[in-house]
């Protein structure tokens, strides 16, 4: 968990190095009475998922044009398998970049590095003056 100086947002890295969906994000948003942004990126396929949850069960999915087109291509290539699984293409709000979306929400982006054992967090000098606190929690929240 990372608390950024002069930010209303707390950044929680749910999992690093593997994708595990967050099933309770809507409940999390309701309980906190706050917006929750889930941003997941997968470096092998390049897949990105960005969803903003707001209290009242409102959810908005964001994609760049490039990500939308790549996803549509995958859905087209795998149409039979996707239909058999009952999956449908989720509607998205198209954005020019994730960085600009984060800026519009007043989210300051930072870069952290974990050691091989995922037991220590390193903050590059560029970001040290932006971070108030970093807690490494090895158990699921």
C-alpha cells in the first residue's frame, strides 16, 4: 500500500507479477464510500483493464483506442469459444491515454520495484519526494 503526498488516493498493489481478479471491488467502494480504480496490465500479452467503481454500484470501464481494437480482434478470432463461455464484450469509454485519465482523477503515478523474494520495496530517487508511506503486506487484504 502506498500513500502519496498531497493525494486523496491510496494505491494498493493487489498482486504484482500475476493477474488475480478482484471480485469484491464494488463492495470495497461501497464500504469506503469512495471511488476505487482497478488498473491491471499484463506484460506478456499487453492486455490492459481499467475500471472505475463508484459508490452506488456504478462502474465505468476505460480503454485506449488501441486496447479496444486489440480486444475486439481477440473477440473476433475467438468468437465461438467466447460465445460458448457466455462472455460478452464489455462497453468502454475510449480515452486517449491512461496517464491522462489518472491525471484527470488527480492520481499521481509512481514506480516501485520489488526484490526477487518480494520482501522489500525500492523507490527510485525520482519518486521519493512524492511518497509519504509504503507498507509491504505479504498477506492478502
